[in-house]
């Protein structure tokens, strides 16, 4: 999926969202209402699109912040532990 989402097992709706997010990453100033048409046709709501844009933007921010401040990448082991923790408890901490 990461190498080529177009040929992955994602649904057509998910693929339309990833196509849009690619534009968010590469050409956000050129996004218009026309870009929403295939998303709405695929069943995405404005709220879902808003959240997808927000997540995309936050990850871009975090990556640039990390790259610029010299924060060291987590080890593979730390990533696995975090993934297992998230799978067990979800993203929301209580």
C-alpha cells in the first residue's frame, strides 16, 4: 500500500481520499471546490475531509519540526512497542 496505493486493496473511496491528500501535500494552494467533487461522490463528508486534511497537515508539521530540531528517530523496537500499545489501547489515552 505504501509503495503504490492505487494497486492496493484499499477501497475506491479510500483511494480517492489518498489522491486528494497527495494534492494536499504537493499542491495545496491549488485546491478548489472541484477537488471535493470526487470525495463527495465517494461518500466522504465535509467533516471527514476536514479531519483528513488536519491529520495530513499535522504530520507534515511534526516531520518538519523533528527534522529541523534534530530529534532522533525512534528505533524499530520502539516503533513496534508503540504499535502494539496503540493496537491494544487505541489512540486515545484515558
